[in-house]
C-alpha cells in the first residue's frame, strides 16, 4: 500500500469516527466513535512514516522528510517480503 493510500484510508477512518460522534453523541455511539477516532490517530502515527529513516511525517507531510531530507514518493507501493 502506498503512503497516499494509507493517508486516504486513515482519513476515512477518522472521518467515520467523527461522524459517529456527531450523529450519535449518546451512549454507545459516543464510545464507538471515540474508539474509531483513536484507532485512526494511532494508524496515522504507525503508517505515515519516512521510508528511509522511519520518522513520523507529522500532521502536514510534504514532499521531503523533515528529519533526513529524503524525497517521499507518495504513489510508490512498499514491497512486502
């Protein structure tokens, strides 16, 4: 999965959690919505990382890693061994 695909999936998960919290703010809706939001935030920290140095790219990632300066290819899919 490419960085862009991970970012889009993460935003969908966070958006779904936010939608649950806003549309069903009582009882289990709030709990499930908050849980989905937390899962989305954790996935962001785990997935959105520099492929070279492994640093989290932050809330507003760009074309280059802010730590090592590596060029980020957002469309390149990571090969699993």
